[in-house]
C-alpha cells in the first residue's frame, strides 16, 4: 500500500473572539478532568491562537500536523494515536504554555480512565471532508462515478471487539454489469475516529483479488480495487466476497452505509463481542449526511444476545445504518 495524495488543508483558522473557553478556570478544569479534545480546545482558545498559527509553531519545532488534523483533535472527531501525533501533542503543551504531560495523560483509553466518555460521532464537516478525499482517491484509481455495476444483493457483517472497536467487516456482494468490459469493483472503507488506514488490511475472500489500494491518513478513508478474473458483458452477474480487518480506532457507536444510487437488497448484521454488549440498538435512515435522521426502529439483540441486523429489500439513494448505546 502507499499513502494516498495529501489534500490541501481546508479547515479555516479559529475565530479569535473571546469565548467561554478563554476563562483560565475553565482551562484548568478541562486539563484536570478532560476529555482530551475539550482540554485542547480550551487551551487553544485561551492562547487565542488560530489553527494556522498553531500549525506554524509546530513546524518550527520540526513537527508536521495539518490544520484539518488539529481541527479534528479539538472537535473530538479524532484522537492522536501515532508516534508522530503524540510528539505533536507534547509540542502543543509547550506551545500552549501548559504543564508537562497535561494533555498526554488525557489520551489514555476511555476504558482505562473510567470517565464514561461517549465515542465521538462524525460531524457533518468531517463527512464532507471525507467525501472530498474520496473523490481524489477515486480519481487516482481512474474510477468513474458509475463503475458499470448495479447491486442485486449485498450482505455485510460487521464485528465489534471487546474494547468496543470495529475489528472488521466482510461483504458478500452480487452485482450485474450494465455495460461491457467491467472487470473490477472499487470498495470504500471509512474508519471510525482514530482509525489508522495504513494498518487496515484488505482481504479478497471469493471470486476477486486485491488490486491497487489508496488511503488518506487524516480522514481514515481507504479505497481498494477488487479485480475480477473475467470481463463482464452487459447483463452478466458476478458474486464476490471481500473484507477489511481494522481494530485501530476507538470505540464505535454506529455503522452507516451510503448508497449513491438505488439498488437491490441490502442486509447488515452487527455482531458484538461477549465482553462488550450494548444496552440498546436502533436502525435509522438519512436522505443525506446533512439531513436529519429518520426511520428509527429499535432492534433487539439476538443470537445468544450478540448481534442485531436489518434487511432492506430495495435500497434507496441515501444513508442507512445501525447505531447503539453502550450505557
């Protein structure tokens, strides 16, 4: 695998107007109790530094971090995990005139801190930025918006691990070509906040093989070619299986599948580790990432209380998913 094209940073500088986070008492409380993103946001606000200036100060110390990453960190959409990111956090303590280890200590896993921090949901802004990244990565692979395939059936199985993280997912996919010469499918993976896409492993399980793989580190987006052994003619069908092994992100609270076009049947199963079972689950729909969620329906854990599922006989364009609460 190789790193996908790094995009120009799109986050704007933070507003320098005074906010409640400017209060030194608020900053002290945030540093004492966390969580990390609240403390970082309070520290940046207290020093009245735009993110562009924060990035500049980091660069002067030989640390390269994009404005987008800094924005994700202070929103709680992502947590610094890699060695270079942790080096940046230590540098931030100096730049923001904070006590040594004051930010680093807040990066302990939520389960180890015992603070009950809820997994961060992706913001609309982060989804838009991921969409921009996705378009760039698909262009790298020479993939048109219409890959020449219609989905007849798609069954996804998502696995949630003992630390509430998504450990992987597998897909059984049935497609029909609507033009001649189609010989591949491009699969998309968008990891949860904290995902390290360079460590995600792609598996070709049945009737396909892995081709080129591209990813973008900051957004956790990965795309991969799945190559067929034959060129399909218009009207031909093809059944293939593939998967992604992850486990690099923090706790997950939902799984969402986007459908740019209407299609055939879709089934989604979420299976939980016995040591990490949610207290409630529900399905939902959205017309777009910016639209409110609707179609909420409670789901009951089954299969020895370890899994939930949904079945959509004929999907519509939009988003469909399952969300759950840990406590």
